């Protein structure tokens, strides 16, 4: 195969560093090298990048001169299949978004498949929380013991969340997410065979190792499959699985346990992932017929990559880590401890818990869709991405602390009401923060950055869970716990946004 073209780009002009004999025969060497722009150092994204399409199929390469732009669509055999040649005397040719290759219907079908994986992820995760009142009595667990079992999951989840981003960048979303779902589904089924705190904690470690890849996977997939203006909505939809799964888990697991016991509840819910996997493999196989790179959610353009450690040199990477470290324990507090709170402080039995514990998560699910819609509406009005993201984060930080009122009010209705206000506000925050890696970083780095932010989330949750168990064993009251949880989001807003600075697409420098 002849050499493919490699272009050096600056502003609105470029000239080939190497060129194919076929190109020169069509247009002549002088026509392709007539631009007299200066050489510049290559960067991985945007103007000023070196792109090499060697051995890639269906790739766009762009050649600019001062007066015309020539766009080539290279086929598999470059020397024999230049499919289109387009001449333009107006604005320079722009490489289309990869998502433009997909129909809107197929794009949203993929997004809802990602919603499905997130929903199953949370059903399997939430199962222990719903069963906590039963298991604590059967296994004689203190609050600290229960916190230790929760943290067994969170520690492995923390490690694999970061590694999961790297895995998705290396393997692609199709293979990477399939591997994650298989792993966590098997681990979830194994919980049915727990004999005590140690074995239960061990199976939760395995569960965390599998579940850690889900969020980096959907963030990376959305960055490739969904147009940028719709990515906040897509992330909101996919992320809503956390609240959908939690809402389903409470009544479903309570009902299964009452009728067939907690072991059957663990095992049955663990099988859900295998049914989802069939639909996922079929859909991504269809996607592969359109573009193999889109099927794996690998970028269509290969750029000069930096390793993930170099991403840590950017304060934006650390701002995402801090935002999630400080704020995400709020969500996990309600996920892990609300059934216990309703039993110990409000006197509800498992059946009654199943009847009301789903409500804050349905409200949170509404917030997932609402945040994406509000974000898209504000952008449509002409707001900048920076103004949109910061405004939503600030409003969320104002309302989320109202959840503290749940510990002071009397009656189940107002308890659930104030917890629902907190979950609604937090999800507005979470969807926005989940969108920021896509706003800042090129798609080939989104998985790694998102995974690093998830590591911050998990580390913060591990510390918060340990502290909650300790406070409950010593104080025998949830009052201080709710006050501490309520203060986290305002602190995250101040510290995180100061580190973040203005939200805009970064031009990363490989080897920086």
C-alpha cells in the first residue's frame, strides 16, 4: 500500500509532509505544497495537529491551500479508492463529528442501552443496602461492620474505576463494557452464597472490580456516538440508571426476599446483566458494520497520544477529581444508608421500606432528564458551556443541603420529601460534573479522565462510609451524619470550581 498523506495544520492552511503518488498524479505536487505556512510543533487536537491515516479505513484527511480546500475520503486501498473529491473556495473543510455517521434513532438506541447497563449496575449494587436490615440481624453486624462490608466494595471499585478508564481506552467500549458486565454479574450471583461478613465482603470486592468500568465506558461512548450539543442530555439519560436501578431495587428485592428469601434475591438480580449483554453485542455488531472504530468507540483520527499520567498535569483533571471526592459521598449515603435510617429512626420493616425507599430515586431519575434538557435549552439560548455548567452547579449546591431537614422532621412523608430534594439537587450537580470531562478533553482521553474522577468519588465515599459507621456506633444518632453530608456540596462547589476555571476545550500537548 502506498504511503498515506500526513498533514501539518496551522490556522486555516496546511501542506503535506508526505504525499501519495496518487494524490500528486491527480493534483500535482505543486498544487498540494503551494501553501507557504511555517512549520509548527504537533499537538494532539484541533489546529496545529499532525494526523496520520496510515492503515485506517474511511478516514477524512484535509489539505488546505490559501484559496481552496480539498477533502479526500480515503478507502481501505488508498491507491485505488479515493471515493470523493470536493473543492471549496469558501471556509476550510472541517472534519465531521464521528456521531454524524449514525442516524439519530440508532444513536439514541445506543444511549438507552447504556442506560440499561447503568440500571443493572445499580440494582446489583443496591441489593446489599435494601437487605441490610435483614443481613445485619442474621450476621450480627454493627454499624462499623456494615460500613466495612460497604467499603470492601468501594475500595475495589475505586481501583477499578481508574483502571476501567484505561481499559476502555485500550480495548474500546464494546469489549471493555462486555467484560465488566460479565464480571459483576457473576460476582452479584455469588453473594447468594455468603455465610458471614467476611465472605459477603469478599464477594462485594469482586462486584466492585466489575462495576468500576461502567461509567468510564458510557462517558467514552457518548463522546464518540452523540453530537456535542446533545451530550449533556445523553449523559443524563445514561446516568439516570443509577436512580432507576436504585428505585427498582428497593421494592423488587424487598418483594423477592419476603417471598423467597434474600439468597434468591441476590442470585436472580445477578442474572440480569447476561440478558442485557445479548442486546449490547448485537447493537455494537450492527454499529461495526457502519464503522469499526465507532463500534469500539475509538477515535476516528489517531493523534499523538500522551499517557494518562501526563493528564494529571492539568488542573482541570484534578478539579474533576476534587468535585467528585467531595460531593459523591452524598449520593452513596442515601444509597447505602437510607434503608437502615428508615428502619432504625422511623421504625419501618422491610416491606414498608420497599414501598417508600424508591421515591427519592425516581425523583433523582427525573433530575437526570431535566438536567440534560435544561443544559441543552441554556446552550440553545446562546449561553456558553462555561456559564451553563457553573450555573447549574451553583443552584444544585443551594438546594441539596435541604436534605438535612430529613433528620429533624417527624413522619415518613416529610423524611422522604427532604431526602428527595437532596437527591434531585445532587443529580443536577452530578450530570453536570459528568459532562465536564467531555467539555475539556478530546474523546481519546475522556475514559481516562472520567475514570480518574471516579477514583476521587470512590475514595471520598470510602472515607465517608467509614466515618458514618464510626459516628453511628459512638453517637447512636444520625443528626451529625446528616449535617456533615449536607455541607459537602457547597464545599465542593467552592473548591472544585476554583480549581476548574473556565470550561472550554483544551488543546493538549503530547509530551508536555
